[in-house]
C-alpha cells in the first residue's frame, strides 16, 4: 500500500513539475508582433514629461504615481465659462495627444480642456498597458476629476471616447457629485461581430501562462485586420491580461438618479460599433437630460472638426 501511495505521489509531483516548467517556458517564449510598434518605458515617459513644453498639468495619486494632463487653453474665456472644464478620457491604445482633434475646437469654443493619460499610458507613470487592479484604475479617474476641481474649475464635464466611455461611467459612479456632464462617444455594450480573430488554443495557453508567472508583462497585443497602427511611441498596442479583464463593460451602469446633461454620439462610419447598438446604450442612460448624436463622416477614431463644433454648441446650450 505504501509503495502504491509513493508511486501516485511521485506521479503527481512529476506531473505538476512538468506543467510548471512548460508554463514557465510558455510565459517567456517570445511572440512575433503583428503591429511592430515600438513604445516607451515608464522611465522614458517620465523624462518626456519633465521636458514637455506645451500647456499641461500633473498630479500625484494617493498611491504616489504621477499622472499627466494635457491642456488646451482658450484664447479668451467668457465669465460664464471660466469655471467650466472638459476632461477627456482617451480610448484604448491612445493617449491624450491623439485628442488634439477635440482639444483644439473645444478650447476654441471657450472651454478649458484637459486630456488625461491613464496610468501606464502616454506621459503618465506606470507599467505600460497595465493597471494593478480595477479599484486603482477607478481611483485614478476619480482623482483626476478632483484635481481639476481643486485648481479652480467648479464644473467638470467628462468626454469619454471608446474605452473612455467606460472610464467616464466608472468615474461618475465613484464621484457622482463631482461630475457636471457627460459626452460619451463611440462606445456601446456590444461591438460589431467578427472584427478580430479569436486566439488559438496555443495563444490562450501562452497568455494564461504569462499572466500567472509574470502578471505585469504585456502579453496581449491589440490588433485587428485593417487597423491603422500609429508610429507614435506614446501609443500602447500591448497590454497585460489583468488590464484587459479588470472591467466587465456590459455590467457598467451610470447612477440611477443621474441628473446631469448627457450627450451620446457615434460616427456614421464607425468600424467598431453599429449606430443601433450605441442607441441601445443611450436608451440605458438614466435621466431626461440626454441627447443622441450621429456624427457625419466620422469613423471610430477620426472625427471631423464639424462634429466637435456641434459638441461645442451642445455645451453652450447646457452650460
């Protein structure tokens, strides 16, 4: 009996050892990039931030990291707009610099505009394409709103684009009394089908192994056929699994007692979201101060200046 027990025990130990070694090999096995994008390190981001000459702000989070806020200042500010700020939450792979297309026309309309670089993105601190957990992610967003209020803006309107829509919902849920309005663009609970190929069994196994043995490693590359890959080194195209799985987007909901103006928009040529699906998301937004907006000649990431000018009209009407 003892001999049988030892044989079984040794077999189990041998199997676990083989699985452990196989997982370790998979975790460190190089993966060929589809984007061939070259990004930057956290140290390079900090150096670029220190040498950034254009208008910007930065603040320290409650866990000691520095987050970067790009800033677009109006040429002149009307008294009615001096205490209003628009805060942009960017989409996946991007950073605040990609939203010059929004910052310029909105600031030209008289609104001081900020763009947050998420932790691990752009010129902010943090491991690239990563966040320690959902709670820290939400805290970063909420603290960015509070920082803007602390420097003299009593009203903060969040403009979320793509992933930024989820960010805007998280921030509003966390600090509902600090948010004065929402502009939610190019986002929905469900995207178009068949945009990306599902990973193979081997790829899934490698992603899982990497996430177990080195959770801070960017094992998942964001890529879809036909996607434009920016050469801007501040973009991210590689993410950790914990970042990509920290939010269940379909479960996100705005506060039921929401009583602020909300604008939901989507481009008529958006490659990722159907207008009908964005309308379903719009219908789930609580309150009666909401509007739906189809942006003409707009793709997912390229929104013409005319649409931003219409957003300024909406801001003028509501604020």
